[in-house]
C-alpha cells in the first residue's frame, strides 16, 4: 500500500510540473549551445562554456576574442521567459531582449532592453539608481530587491504581452511598465538611451546573455510565446 501511495504521489507531482511548464520550450538544453550564436557572428565564442547544466562565461577560456554576447537564433514578440542566473563577486551581466541583430548596431544593448544581472554591492554599477539587480536597466527601478547573495542562483522571469512588461525576481514582481506608448517615450528620453537610434522601438527581437567581461552563469532558460 505504501509503494502504491508513493507511486501515485510521484505521478501527481510530475503531472503538476508538466502542467506548470505547459507551453514553455527550452532555449538552452543544458548540454550544448545549440540555438545560440555570438551577436553579429555565426559561431559561439569559446568563453561561453556549458558546465554542470549551465552556460558559464569562463574568463579563463575567453581569450582576446572568445566572448561576446550570446543571442538566440530566433526572434520573439510577446513572450514569457524564465531563467536562472548567478554571478561571481564584483560581476556584471544582463538579460537583454527585443534585440535587433544587424551589423549597423554594434551591440545587443544598442537596441534591446535589459533586466539587470549584477553583484549589487561589489560592482560599481550597483551604486547607480536603476542599475541594480532586477532593474529595467537605466529605465525603471525595482520596487524591491529580493536578490540572493552572490554565488547563489536567482530565478527571474520576463513577461511581455501587448506592450505590458513585467519583471519578476525570485517570485517577486519588481518592475511593471508599458512599452512603446507616450509615457515610455518619456522614460527613454530621460535615460542614457535618449539619443540612440531606434533604441527600445522593436516589438520583436532576440534574447541575449550579456558578456560584460565578468564571470556569470545562466541555466534553465525557457520561453513561452504568448
């Protein structure tokens, strides 16, 4: 009877997990860099290593030109993205989205929005308002800071649908705003991106993992198109 009960419990748990993940597709298989490439290139820089089920920007293997931001091969419009990240002490990175990949734009952040990934206390950017973990970088400050200690995994989510953007960090909604309306234009006008050509205007784009020159890890990256 005990074995039957445990088996039923396992089946129920698996079913619940399956329902929770319904519609989500992995962007990273935990084993290879399939589905990704370095921005404005066709290959993946040697600095991005798959280790223990995570994408790791390994500075020891990066060399002089083995890094660069990773971007998805595919573009996305409305989406719900889930991922986990952790950083080394004093590190900075970011999850950038609505990236328009074109040679005229030299970097992913030339067009894309960023949910900040950073060691708040160890990196200088952490002292700047709207540059802390979970912020919509340089645009909207997080309503709270539920970030984990450096070296621990954080769970993040980005939901963008019909111009409504929500950022979630460790289960807490930290940013909620509307894209592309008149208020959005005012927000951009008050940021470092005010004079950047076409910045923050693309309604479809690629997902990017930023190489900011620091050690960072990403895993369990999945997306649901809405």
